């Protein structure tokens, strides 16, 4: 097995100053935002343990959950397909396309790592179909003829100058480096794709076994577009992406967005239960779900099983010091092909699904520092799995053979293993190494190693300390225990007083909802029921919005008065209208989220295609948590529902936040007292 391509990519990536700057910006902002987001979740450690247990249970009983899930989907009217291999999945999709039309079709595609894994675009294009990526980052790399460079941020390796030049050459606009202008350009081009697509394709973040619900999470709104506007929707899901219940889904969502993008909840969380019903205005008329194995069953029975717990948040990539130097395109196979999944988790999943011979050497691109494990929201022991890939484990009891290692490295690791297995020998070796390093370089903080080792090319080897950690740990243990004891006593007192305060003065859910919504770029207003219509008339007239999409029944809204004031109310799908007025089933105080559902006279597109989304909700409909919201009938009974947390947004170009991509640029919520 050759690793020459990999070594060459490593050197190329390290020497690329523009790439290094882009990767540094991404990692710094992602890590900081993740830390800040988890600071708002006091019980995140407990949630992490629960999430690990849920994922472990699902993988241990995967066949049972799959059968239950598939049965619910079929009952709900979604057509279920099982694909053993990537070739099977492609065959199913091409057969669906052939049944629709014998001529070329337009596929509008939302972000999906499964589609990258099976190389879907290439297969469809070979049959004469047109496939357009609609996530901004995915669209950019598609125009460049590249693969995504990151699980969450596909164009992480590019700067605004690269995108400006690309759009000038491919889309014919004047060259600009202004990110809002570039985003608006993509919005205009892709809006036409959404409206004319024959088929929408999406991934699936989670499948809920008890209800047969497909959950799709996006920020830009393209996920909602491809599942709402085209008449046919095809969803792709790895067979492991299940949770047992809606409560478990709420748990995963509370961790996913925080880990991936530093948000409490992504802007759009879709819950799809069935195709459009006969009395509904919009939504796909036919829905297919392809459940893919492609090596997952084999992985489930291997020592790498825990890798299937992954929820694809990308946090381990941002935390990994190696990925932060290389970027996703450096993770290449023995034949030079780019791995479908990069970073720490990709260095396990790619060889696990596709093969050790092709991608096993990627596990060498890790310092085993544990940062990836610390960042993982479901507590996957990534360093342990990486060492197993390095050892070459394929099955339980298999003979270990180092993957991608030279003979010298194997001998060195055997010696290290012998020393490391003895605490006394390990401590002695540390002391001797520290003394030797000090003798060679008395003042330097690093230790010189020959270039053949790989050190010195871009990084220096830190000098071993004379006093090992174990020694220092035992010296400080007593003081630490004392400090911990005091902290627990002090914390208990604080928790008691806080609990007493909460009981004395119950939190005002309305105020918290308004604050949280403002924090994600939305605006909330309190209004009495008799003033709502006058308020909306003044707003619409001020903005010259004389036509609006509107639901059949919005509480406290006087439609006759609106019509008398010259405002035309439209209930059929019309993407040219600038404002949409909807109700909401419930609002969530802890995240500033509203939940809308499909139904008779309740157009999903009214909250999606206009530039301004106006939602009306009664103050009594505000609940505290996502778990409470998921217990409402709207979630379980509707063909589709959407959690909306602020206006549409993206940060796919240089991590620069831009409001208004495919969904509304503005979310206004009127809380009726």
C-alpha cells in the first residue's frame, strides 16, 4: 500500500499559506463558538453521557430499530428502499429517475455526506441528468469541480477572492469580494433551480424509530426548499442514523448544533412524517427514503463499532491539530482519491467502510492528543479507534498489522509498548529523556530530532520534562481534592439559593423567548389582540408589501380589515411575494424557536420563500424546552413540520455570517397577549 500521495498532499497543504489562514480562521471561530454555546447548557456533560448511551443502544439493536422505523415509514406513505452497497443505492435512484421521465431531469440537491460517499452526482450526470448542489459551500465547490473540504463547511479552504473569481468566471457577474453580494448572487441562481427542479434530494440527520420521522437540519433553508417545492423527494440515510424516540431526538439536536456551528439550534429543523396530503398546499407529493448499508453492518461487528455513534457535527475536525494544518483535501487514499470523510472520524469511517488498504494510513495523521474525544458530543473514544485502525484490526481476534507504518516505526512502537505498559519503566524513561534533552538543548523548549523522523519540517518536538506528570499529579492531588471539596460545598450552596430563587420568581417565558429570538437575528413584539391587524397593516404599507402569502386561520388577524386596506391575501404557492404571514403551533423559550406545521390552509412555503416571514403566536403557546414542543400534536400528526430559529443564514465564505440565503432574510414574531 502506497502512502506517497498522502505525504505529498501533507507537504502541499502545509506550504499553502492561503489554506493555512483559512483553516486557522475556521478552527478558531468554530471552537470558540462551540465553547460559548455549551456554556449555555449547564447539564451538557450529563446530556453527553445520555447521548452516548442512546447511540450505543441503537447500534447494539440496529436491526430491531430499522425494522420498526421502516414499518412506520411505510405506514406513513413514504417509499422505503434498502441498499446494501453504493452501487445498489445508485441503481435505485436511477430507476426512480427513469420512472419519472426518459429524458434528462433536474435534481436540486441539499447537502448530504452519503451522496459524496456513493458519488451520486457523477452517476446521475453520466446518465444525462443535471444535478445542482444548493448549499452555498457545496455549490461553490461543485462549480470548482472539487469535493467538500469539511463535513460542515465544504468551502473552508477558500477565501473570498477565490469565490469572487469563480462567480465572475462561471456566473458572469462583475468581480467582487463582497460576501453579501456573492451570497445574493447564489440565492438568485439557485432560486430558479428550486422552482424548476423535477426531484429534490436530501440527506437525513436523524430518523425517529417510534414515529417514522425524518429529521433534516440546515441553516440556509435549502433543505426545506428541496423537500417542499419539487414534486418528488428522495432522502438518503445511513442505516445507523436512528434515534428511538422524539425525546431522544430533542437530546441529539441540543448537542448537534452547538457542536457543529455554535448555535443552540440550527435555523431550520425539519420533521417529515409523510408526503403531502390531499388537502395541503405544498410539499413533495412522493417521498422515497434510501437506507444505505455500504459497509456499516461490517463496521457494526468490528472493533470500530463505536464510530457508528457519530452524528456528523464536524467538531472533531475543528479540534484536531492535524486537520487544522492539512484540511480535508489532504486526506487521500493509496490511489490518490480524496476520502469521503476527513479528519479524526473520517480516518476511522473511511477505512472502516471502504477498506484499510485504501484509507487505513489516514489514522497516522493524528497526534492522539484526545482533543477530538473532548469535542465529541456523543463521547466517542476516537483516539482508541484510531489506534485500532493503525493496528489493522478488521475483525475481533484478527492479527494486528500496522497500517501505513515503516519497519522502523513498528519496532519503535513495540519498544514503546513494552515501556508504556510498566508505570515504573515509563516514569524512568521520561526522566532520562528529560535529562538528555536538557543536556542537548539547555535553554530551548524543544528537542531536536533528525529530519527523517518527520519532525522539524513544520513543527518542533517539545522537550520532555524531567519531572513526569505522574509525579506532579501525586504532589498536587491532595491540594486538588481539598479544592474540589470546597468547590462542591460552595456549588451546593449556590444551587440551593438558585433553586430557591427559581421557585420564588418563576421565569417569564415570553421575555426569555424574545431575548433568545433577538440573539439569533429575529425580532419579537408584544401586541394585544385588538391591535394586531392595525400593526401588521402599518408594517406592510411602510414596506410597500401590498400582497402577502397567508395561512387560512391566524388567530386575532382580521382578514377583512386587511383587504379593506388594499392588502391582497394569497393562499396558493407564489415565490414572487415578499411577505408571508403564518401562525405557529408552539414557541420554545430556551432557543427562541417557533414551530410551524403543514395542514389544511397552512402553506409551508409562506415561511420559506418570502423575504420577510411574519409569525403570529399566542403567549400561552410558549413552552420552555424542545422536549415539550415535541410532545405537541403538530409534530406527530402533521405530514411535515419545521422548527424555525431566526432568519436564514450562512457562514460558508470565510466564516463570515450573512443573513438571508434561500429562506427569509427577516423573521418577525408577534406575540398576542
